[in-house]
C-alpha cells in the first residue's frame, strides 16, 4: 500500500467537526487494502441470532423497492471490492466512541460492517437488513475476518420502514448506498430520526452517477450508464441521489446537515483504483444490468456491447475515470419531540449549546478546518 498524499485525520476524530464549515482532508491509497472474500460462504452458526421479529408486511401504499443489481455471488463480490477499495475515502474520520450504540441500516453482506467495526472497535453495532440471505453472509464474513468484533455486533432481520427499536435507542446511525434504492428517502430518514437520541448523529453516504467523467469520452458508453440510471429509477430508486442529501436530510427534520464530496479519480498512475474501482466496482455494476436493459427495450445487444467496450477503455492505458460520492453528517435536534417520528420538517433547526456539547463528547469532535475553498478530496484527485 502506497502512503497517502495527505495525512489522515487523527484516530477517533469525526469526519465533520461540529460547527466547522470545512472537512478534514481525506485520501486513499493508490492500491486497495487486501480484499475480503464476499462470495457466498457457508453460513456459520451465529452467536448473535436476530433479536428482532420478522418485519410486518409493508404498507400497500408504499411501492416495494427492488435492488436493481440483484443478490448474486458476483454482486456480493462487487460490493466487497467496492467497500475495500473505497474504505479510506468513505470511512476516513468515521470513528464512534467505545460503548456508543450504532445502527447500521442496510448492512447487506457486511461489506461496510467490517470497516465500521475496524474503525470503531469499542462501539456496539446493530446491523440491520431486509435480506436474511445477506445477513447470513454478513455474519460469516465478520466471523472470518473480524472474529474479535463478534461480541459487539448484533444482527437484525427487519425492514427499515418497520424498525424494531424503541425511540432514541441509538447514539449514531450509519447508512451507505441505501437511500439510492428507496422510493421515499425522506420517510425512511424520518423513521431513522425516531430511533436516534436527541443530539445523536446520522451519517449517510451515497453516489451520483451524474458525476461520471471519463476519457476517452463516448456517447455509447454514456448511454449504457444512462440505461442503468433509468432501470434503477424504474425499480423505485435514484442513482443521482448524492446531490440531494442536504434537502432530504433537512426535509426529514435533521439539523446541522453538512454534505461534502468524496472524489475518486483513477488513471494508469493509480492501478489499484483502476482495478478496484473503475473495473470491478463501476463498470461491473453497469455490466450487471445488461439483461434487464435488453428486456426493457432500452437498447439492442450490439449497442450495449459497444457502449461497454468504450467504457472499458477508461480503464486501459491512456484512459481515466472520475466519480463523486457524497458524505453527509446530520444531527437529531435536542428539542425534537420524544417520539421523533412525525412528518419531516423542512429547513434546519437551531441546536442548543447543551446539544452541541453532548454531540462533541460522544463523537470526539474537534475543530479541524481546511483553507476556505479547499477540496476535501484534494489528495485523491
């Protein structure tokens, strides 16, 4: 692993210092850390069986969101490659204090859970997902790669619209690549606000396919990316949700919402990112919807294949690829009603000095700002 271009934030520091308009510089190595294996392992008995009952049926008025990429072994491996390659970029500074309670929503096969437990070894994490098969994989991955953390993680088979937790149960909530698959993100975020204690934080990470820039440019390659965006929208999701994090969180009643970009740039000088992100994460994701795009009549086989061929050129010598993720941290206001589950409220809330001190003590927040106008991803671009 090559040394990052910029120093990492101090251990235990938050990603978003309270009251600071800037973010600490983030960086990522040119080669990813050793990958975990996410190919469907044989589930091992878990010492932490789900503590929650099966969720109640979803209300009929809410469309059932579909995971457009599917639940194949290939997709599980892609999620693992993505999490491992982007660990420093996306998780830098996200460290929860020992003893704090953290809800990870949509943990899937545990790709992000492994990095959460490694970054916050003393935190107590409740990992929740609607797929029992994915939870089986997540348990097995944690047992194989972080057995020391097993006592600090509990697994919950439930729907995020039917959270089996009482009000104000958690100090922090973490969700990564979840909102992009939901037809009503504000409703989901409002429910998460309910289980978060007043003064607690929510961290959300999302991508935005509209941020893609690559060379050599190609209309055919752009069309295959657009097909994936359209298929995700038809499934009830939004592949462009990254740019909407601020209004979604404020609309759900959160305060002190801070959103900043985390940018990936890969060319021949960064072979680890070319392999781990451009090829095995992004292009693999687009390739996975080929059958759906053809079945929907969005494209013809020859046109699809030409677009994928052109897109792959961005990962070859002479090519380059750029993508932007968005990372947000928001706070449940200290004066939020006890149930916290009312309708989302537009606009930010003022937070009392008392709330500021509670958040600071629980997250280890400190002041660490960049020069005005500096990019949080400067070391990565």
